[in-house]
C-alpha cells in the first residue's frame, strides 16, 4: 500500500465542546431569531431533533494496578448507552473480568459502571479473544443511575459541569488485554431520581 503524503497534513478530526445536538426543527417555526423578540421564538427555545452519540476508547492491560485511570474522560451530565470490551489477549488467573468505575474526583464517591459482586458474578468472563457487551446489574439502582447520568447532583461534593474520569480494575495481574469503548450522549443531563 502506498503512503499518503498528506497523512500528517489532514488528520480528519475536529475538537470542540458540546453537548452536540443534531439541530433544530426550525422549519416548524417560521418566525425565529437569535434573541427573544416579540412575535418570534429564540433559537434556544426551538425543539431539538436529538443529541449526537459519541464514544471514547482506551487500552487496558489486566496486569495494571487496581483502580488505574484510563484515557476515558466523560463530559458532565452524559448518559451511557453501552460499554464494550474487545479482548485482544485472553484474561488469565483466577478472575478473568474487568470492572469500570466513574471517578468524580471526590474521595469515596466512585460509582461502579459494570456488574460487580466481588466474585466476578454478572461480569463477562474474558477468557477468550472476542467482543463482550457489558450492561449494569438489573435491579441495581446505583448502576442504572450511573448510566442514566454520570453526574450525581445529590452528592454533597457534586460540582456542576465537572467531567468525570473512568477507572478500571481487573482484580488480577494476569496477561489479558482489551480495548474498552464507552458510547454515550454528552450533556443529556437527565435528572437523578
């Protein structure tokens, strides 16, 4: 395959802050303006057609220290849609699982995103190369709330607008490796129950 001489010139990426919305249904409201003017509707008040889905990925090694920070940092108020592990080297040892946590930067306030009961129950056993889809524990309110809105405004130390780091714990120093991908809607900011 030939090398692209423009590979470093045109990287094909754009960085900006969100939340990113799919656009307004402005055709439904013919009279609109950028500010509220009598007889018009402000653009910010138009119904939105939807939010954009984003994803972030990171590489994880099973031998990494417990509660190691990953390269994933989710925007405040995001709603998680899915978590996927792409195992490239099978996990070994007595526990062949991987737990993901939200770390809001407040001591003792970490929130678990993946099923965990201390025995690996509920977590996929990552003992073979492949793709694994991870879901929260059914009936576990704290897991469901963490997926619905990663920011918990009920916590005493909650800071509005703070992005949240994702940490991992493979609970073993085996030889496994995987790529973790989290798909989410940035800035959805659904209320916590």
